[in-house]
C-alpha cells in the first residue's frame, strides 16, 4: 500500500512541477493523473501495485470535499452576488463534461474491440 501511495504522490509531484513550468495553465493534479494513466496504459506502472492505495483513496473521497464545502459556506456574499452566472456556468460545464465523457467512452469501446 505504501508503494502505491508513493507512486500516486510521485505522479502528483511531477504534475505539479510541470504545471509550474507551464505557468499553471493546467493544474498539476490533472497533469499527474494523465501521466499516471499513460504509464498504466504503457505498463510502466502495474495496476495491481497501486490498486489497494487507489481503492482506499477513492472510498474515502467524501473527506476530500470537506474543505471545498467549508469554502463555499464562507463565501455566501459572493454566491448571493453572482448566483446566476455560477448557476449557468455550472449547468454548461456539467453538460460539456457529460458529452466529453460519453465521447471518450465511445472511442475507448471502439478501441477495445
């Protein structure tokens, strides 16, 4: 389990460093996740090595949303002022994410066959 955590946090660190190099345009966590995904596809990292750590992290995912929830509660003045634009952008981004995930899933299903 410790090795799996090491690998996950290593890719997170590499992603953060690359993000800093490009000026933070893409978050380091996203870059690290993409690098980890690529290394799993290329079999550089074995999925069995990180599965216990990844399962533990994802099963406790709700804990990672607590700081964001507290931040939202403390920003009620901003939410009251910009509620319409926040709502519209949330709806649009949700629809775009659903479309993107569906498209990627279809491509991966074709690739798998």
